[in-house]
C-alpha cells in the first residue's frame, strides 16, 4: 500500500533575505531565529510578541563600527529602547542619540556613560533640559533660537555645556513625505538658505556657558541612495566655511544624522553602507580641502538600520473572512503595536509559521483587531489559501518603530519583547497588563 504525501514547499534563501541571519527552517514551515522556533516563543510568551535577535543587533553595531572606524556612531534610541538594548549598545562601543528625558534617564540608570549621549529634539521641555544637565549629557543639539537663552540660563554663569546646532540643508530625501526632514518646510532645525542657522550660531557664540562643537543635520528616514548625504556634506561644509570667514570658527564635529534605509520585503533596495562610508569620507575630505578647513570628526546616528532587521512580530490569526473579492485575515494585534502602515504606508511581508502548508497562495489583506478601517498591517500579500484561526503569522523587520510607537488604543495593552540567542529566549519587556492600565486611571 502506498501512502501519498502532499508536497511541502520549503523557504527559499530569497524569501529569508529580510530575516535575521540566524533564521533557519528546522522543519518545513517552522522558522527558528537565534536557535529558537518562533512558534515556541508564541506559545511561551503569548501573542502578539516581539522577538529580537540579540546577535543580529550586535553584529549590525559592529558593521557600523567597521564601516566608520574614525567616526562616532550613535544608536538612535527612538527606534527602540529598553535596558537590554542600552546594554548591548554600550558593550559594542556605540554612543546614544536620545530625544527625551525618558530615553535619557533609562539609558543612564542602566549604566550608560552620559558623556557618550547626545540629546536632540525640536521642542525640548524644561524637564528634558534639566535632566540632561543634571545627568551630564555629552552634547545637546539646539534646534531653535529660543533654546539658546533657555539653555544658557539653565546651565548658569559658572557652568559649561557642549552644544551642536541642527541645520537644514534643503535636501529632500526619505521614503515618505512624513519622514523627510532635510527640507525647509518642516519643523526641525534652522535653515541654511535663509540665514537663520548663521544668526543662531552667532548668538550661541555670545554665550560663554555654551561650547559649540559642531553642526548637525538629519535628512529623513528610509533613505536608500548615497547622493543626498553627499549633497548634505557639501552644503554643511559650505556653511562651516562661511562661519570660519565671519567668526574665525573651526568646528571639530559634523553630525550627518541617520535615516539609513533597509529592505522590508525581499527585493527591496537598502542603503549600501560600505559605499556610504567610502563616498562620504571622500566628499568630506574634498569639501574641507577646497574650503581650507580641517576635516571634522564625523558622527552618524543609525537606529532603524541596527534594530529593524533584528526584530520579528508574531501574531495569531483570529478570523479569516471573505468580502467580495477580498480575503481579510484578522490577527490579535494591529495599529496599536505597529502604526507605521497607517501613518505612512509601510509594506511588510508576513508569512505563516508553525506549520507547513501545501495549499496554493492567494492575495489577502492582513488586518488588526482595532476599530479603524485603516488598521491594516499588510495589504495584498500572498499567503496560503488554507489560513485558519489559530495559525501564527510572523512579520520580519519589526524591530524599529513598533514598540516605540505603540499606543494604548482600545486598551489592548502593548506586547512583550523577547530576546533570542544561542537557542534560548528570555523576556526583556513584559506585556502591558490590564492591571497596569487600571493603576494609571486614578480618577472617579
């Protein structure tokens, strides 16, 4: 008697191109990351759950250190921060870029050296500045003229604080208009073109408590071309040359920000880090030589490019529903744990995990559980046509701007974060419980 088996299609290398390097398929359809099956993580910690590959994070930190050996590399904490992430970053020799008292306090109380931290933000609160000065933050990036007097007064007549100025080079770059910050029509920084940057710098030089160490610019996010960074180098060095002519000022630092683009789906473009390092170094050297200036120390601020590809979000299917020509697959998370598709149309490549399927694929829309028509995690993606409630879906490249942008919508509670390494999984951030939510609700 012959037993017939359905053919099982295993995952191709191309399909795993956006997954952590440690990803394997020990059994058809059952993916493991860091030696831990994702289905086991879901069973142990519940869903939705974020999974971080610790070795992937560390290796990406090292990649930046090797690509920019003479630069200062600051991890942009806004992408994702927890105490373990602070610890990994510090151990791998990176500094930190923070934008609130909360991020700063978490880092310093975890043991991160405050002198290796840079604070920036377009509207720093009095608490932000007070915390930065109290903890001894390395540099504060001035973003508006009003911050100059406020900061000088907070430092006091006998104090000193290193500062940088965020300038706007007038360059449009980034994956969506909502994440382009290098143009003159958005809220960040001081324009080079209209002279506001030069005026602010002149005011800073009149404040003896403030020591100006350099210029800062950030063009946007999800940039996949080197060219905008080279244009920014030329324009910022041009401003440095004018400052030298007017004030005899030689600034020792130039911060080019981050925004380094990554692939969210197989086949998508990502920024070539090796080319970026080589070409920016050459452009900076040439521009400074032409201006008769010494080459400043370069600072870069990768966030998404370090932690994004190291993260996976795992959901459980709650319902499968056909409406007309559309098939909706509803999961137990959504825009409260990943608002990015609703905010600026990010597209992901979820896949079935935990079991093999020989069913043909069909286009479906993966939606969340929230009371919004825009609560869509992935539209028009190919998934097995036999998807059913109880199945697990995993979304790669979920390490950046998921938990950090998560909300309390519908009082669902934010998911936990787990780390995997060497076949072991551990909890980094526990799930937000109903008890957590009740404790904050103190009124009657």
